[in-house]
C-alpha cells in the first residue's frame, strides 16, 4: 500500500508539473504577444489624415453630425507643422481614451489636413498669409473658422488647440 500511495503522489506531482509547464508557456506566449502589440502601437505613426479637396468633401458628406476639423496648411510653414503635430497628439489622446465623453460618438472630431495647393477644388484662392487655418464643419456646413493661428511651441500647442476647439464649442474640458 505504501508503494501505491507513493506512486500516486508522484503521478499527481508529475501531472501538476506538466500543467504548470503548459501554463507557464501559455503565459509567456501571451506576454510576448502583448509586448509585440505594444511595440507595434508605439511604432505606428499617428498623423492627421492628409486629403485632397474631393476626399475632404466626401468626408464631410459621410461625417453626419460629427465635427470635421480641416487644417488648411502649407508644408513650408512652421506654424502649420506645429498645428499638425498638435492635432496628431489630440488624435492619439482620443484613441487612447475611448471612454472620454469628449471623444465619443458625434462628439469625436474628425481631423483632416488639406494642403493649400490642393484646396482649389473647394476654395478659390488660399491666402498663404492666413495659414495655418482651421475650418470646422458640422452637417456639411462651415460653422467656424480660425485663421493665422500662432502656436508658440510644440509643448503648449496641444493645450492651445484644445482651447481653440473648446472656444468653438467642440468639447468642454
């Protein structure tokens, strides 16, 4: 009987070791997948979707009641680059905070960047001295504009953009 009890205990322990080894391997596989996903998220560049005039009009048509924020820009304009980065940062915050009430459903603005040279299909002549410019649409209607935005630096541009959008009534902070 003693030998049988010992064999039973050893078999149970061996089964537990096998289970533990499988469990640890599965846990390590899941950990590796999560680390890879996080690395991929960090490697994925966040940017404001650059569109032409036709794509902008199509987005306005499909947006329903969502706000569409169009940044009319010129690549050579430093303030345009700073504004684009601030918009990309806000887009990233919206993606990372899906339950923030400012960014849910129709409250979530859609950001687009329209190069001044491509704007001819929706605007007559773009005065480059007015750039960067924000055009805010809702229900295919232009509801607000901001021209010649002066963004002081990359660090404060995010807050400045949120203040501008808040001032225009897009969301409250």
